């Protein structure tokens, strides 16, 4: 059996699962933005450090939408597109 095929068979589901996990992290960030939690809370700090490097540039590109932050929706859409390409 070709080792490249074996690696691909093992890698693709892993990448798809990783994309799903990051999607959940983004959803948690959205929920945390709706509730008043101390920004020094360890969970908030971790979620913010995982999502802000990706959401920040998206926010800078998107035009203002009357106070609505659509960057998580754009990111989730992009993650699903990436998952479709990977898996």
C-alpha cells in the first residue's frame, strides 16, 4: 500500500475534526460576547487568544454593519468551505 495514501486517509479526518473543534471554539466566543464575564477569566482569555488572531483581520475587512459583528459568521462559513475542500 502506498504510504502517501495511508497518510492522507489518516490526515484528512483529523483535519476535519480540527476544523470542527475550532468552529466550536468560535461559537463559544460568540456566546461569551453576549454575557458579562470578567475578561480576566481564564476561559475568556483562552478563547480570546484562540479566536482573535483570525477574527481581527476579518473585522478590519468587513464594513460596519450597524453594531453587528458578522466576523464569526464569515469565519464559520470559511471553515466549512475549508472542511469541504479537505474532507
